[in-house]
């Protein structure tokens, strides 16, 4: 018997499969320190126990995206070890905060398959849940990934493309139990802008930029045990080692602090596309468009739907060309919901 794992190829998947991903991970405050070392993350709720307690939580949670990366990383050996690229996300929900000491594991269900016309690759759709040590689902999301075929002569499976919500309704969002922004300290948070100050259609240039280095990207992928070959093996892609898409998401979210310092918690992921590859040496910048607003039942808490765009150059607020395709400098187009004080 072969003792090594070459990873799954496209023809190894079947709709309805359940994948129980290996190696649960107990997160600690070291996770927070490393996350903040990798990204210029400054949102107060994730930086201070005292601030989080003043907002009704038991303490400062692990950053929403750090928890996402832990859950995502578990899935890589079973879903995207032989991926060409991760293509997109939908129906993402953060259901419970993750705290230091929680142990996370991941389970995925294959919900769609579609072989590409070239016969060499196919798209696999999975719904992933992250669970804690009490078997509570802390987050869930759908992603689709392009995976190589092992045998080009293997017959194409029946095409199944899942119907996914384009946008999560406000009623789909889960506000953490006890969250209360009625005594929110805007001075400590860093900006005075409330939920009420943002208008649908408003755009924000986050001004700052960060140049991606190989060392930080490699540290990030190792931290979250992401073993996808495209992020490690220089021989796997002719154009070079691909920067992990989650690294781009976290960098853009951190850059968005300048203008959205009070967008404290991510609670929903409506959709996302890694529009173009990112490589070491690219300088990431970000801009945001406000897409929608909604009330919540939590004291002083409103929800904002935001489009976060990461670029490697070009002008702010440019997204697509005349042909409707993403401009070549656009790296990420992310549509998500956040919670903000009113």
C-alpha cells in the first residue's frame, strides 16, 4: 500500500460525499499575535479584552478571518491539494465567535461538479463547516475550486452546479449573543464614523498599500497548515508561486481599517472572486463600496453590506473593463456583511 497522499483529483469527487478533514487545531492567543504580525489589523474588538467586554462579549475573540483561515486550512489536503486556483465563495456565515482555547475542525460536503471544456480540469463545489470542541458550528461557507484531472480519459461526471444565494438576507446573519454597542468607545476604536454615517453607493479609498513578500506569505500558509502545492512548489505553476487568496483577503480587510475602523465583526460572506493571481512583489491596495444597510435587534448594532476590492495598481473604484471582465490589476472582489455601532 502507498503510504503517501497524492491528494484528490477531479474524478475522485462525487456529489454527496462527506469529507472529514484531519488535524483539529486548538487556537491560542499566539494565533492572534501572529495574525497581527502578518497584517496591519487594528480593529479594537479583536485587539482588547477590555474593549470586547465593554461591548458585551466575554473577551476578545480571535479575528474572524483568522478563524476562517484555520477552518479553510484543514480542507486543503482533501479539496485543493491539486487545485489550479480557488475560484470563489458564497453563503458564508460566522455563527459563533472563536476564542483562545477553542479547538476547531472542519467537515465538507461535495455539492457540485462541472468538468471544464478542456477536459483537463473541473470545478468542485463544497460546503464547509467549522466546528468547535462542543460540536457547535462556528462558521460555514461554500467555495468552488478548479482541480486537475489525474486521468484525462476519465469520463466527465454529470454536471451539477448548486443554486446559491447571491446575497445573504439580513435575517440570515447571526449577531453574537450579548453584543451591545450602546456604550461603544469611538475614541478607543480609532474613528468617529457610525453606521448612520455611511450611505449606500458611497465609495471609500483606503489609501494605504502593502507590498507582499514571499516570507510573510509562506509563514501564513504554514500557520494555517495550508498545503496547496501552488503556494509552496515553484515548479507547480509556470508563472511562479501563487500567493494564498486568503492572504489577499486578510490584507485588504486590514487596509480597510482606514475608513472602516468601526466595521468590527464580519458576519456574512455573500460572494467573492479571486479575479487575478497575486505574486510576491505585488503591492496590495484596497477600496470599498457600500452596497446595503440593515438594522439588527442587538442594542446599538447595525449591519453594513460592503464590497471590498483589492488591487495591485490602477485607479481606485475601477473594477471591470468595457468587456465586462475584471481589469488585470484587480486581485479580489469580496461582498460581505459587517456589524458596526449605530
